[in-house]
């Protein structure tokens, strides 16, 4: 049987190192911004006769090590995507080479190799985006350890959404609740 046709409750398509909870998280990943709702509300009015305004473009507010900023680079990435981190890339690897390694997957969206701005060389890692979680998992399974350039790639699930300010605030609230003594 083809594993891409399996039901959402069949977790055999996930790498054996991935926990059941992580697999469920992959399947439930969603964007903060709902573009379809915004398109549907355009030109409509609410019960009071006021025009329903569509939300503006998504703002990607990030937080790392206590520092908060608006990350403009995330605007180029598709919403509701499933992203992987590709590490251990050589300094010679380009975005085009990374793209050619993953573009045969049906739901491939885009890729990017992070570069040192001064030297214009790879920093040794990049990201690849998929619109289907099954393709993302297949890519992790098939490409982890495969050579790109002169090094084997180390591939993991991307954790960019966990650094979004909303997730950081939710995590801090949960930690605060856990520390309360009744």
C-alpha cells in the first residue's frame, strides 16, 4: 500500500525517531493568519451595518533570547507551510542547489540557504518549505544523510513557528501558571 494514501491517524509514515505527539503536531500545524476568511469578508457588513474589514498582512513578530523584533524575511514564505531545517551544508552550496535537491517532491514550495552577508557564502544551513506534511516527512526520511555538495545533510523539522511572539507568550503564561503555589 502507498504510504501517501494513508489516513491521518496512521503514523507509520513518520520517521521512527519521531514521537506520536510530534507526529500529531505536524498534522495540526496551522498559520496564525486566515487568508481565506479575509477574502470571504471583503465588502461585507456585520449585523450593525458596519463594513467587515479584512485583517492586514501578517506581521511576523519574533522573540529569541528575550529580544523581540518584526521579521520581514518570513513574509516571503508561504502560510500554512511545513518547513524543514537542512544543516551541515558546505560553504559552496547555493539556494538553487538546495532547491534542485528537493523540487521533485510534489508539494515543494521554496528553499533558502542562509548566507553570511559579508563573505556571501553559506552559513552551513538552510530551510525548505512544503505544502503537504507527508512530503515534508518523506523528505526528512529520504534526504537525511544524503550528500549535497561534499557533506551529508542533517535534516530536522523546522521550529520557526515556536519563536513567534504568540507562542512565546503562551509558553511564558503556562510556565507562570505551573509555578503558582496555591
